[in-house]
């Protein structure tokens, strides 16, 4: 087969594989505040915080004691 004939199917397969990597997650704090994230947040860091990027692109650091739940969005 010609390389040009393989390029499109390979590009489509790579795009679909990368698209499945994100796992939208809801982080709920003890006070009821909820953050929707693009991906699962990092677990507690060595200094006791969760770190994640919300859907607007803002980097959030939350003290682990303030987090009530971390669950995948339905």
C-alpha cells in the first residue's frame, strides 16, 4: 500500500485513542462547592493538597481535608 493511503486511517485511529483518555470528574468539597474537571485529579500531594485543572482551564489546589468526594461524572 501507498503511504498516502495509510496516513488517514492512522491519523483517525490516533485521534480516537487520544480522545478516550480524558475522564471528566466532579470534586465536591465539604462546604458543597463542586468543581468539574477534565480529568481525574492528582491524589494527595506530599504537602496534603489535591491539584487539578477545572473545565475553564484554571489550576485549583484544595486542601485534602476539605474534599468530600471525587467521582467520575455521569
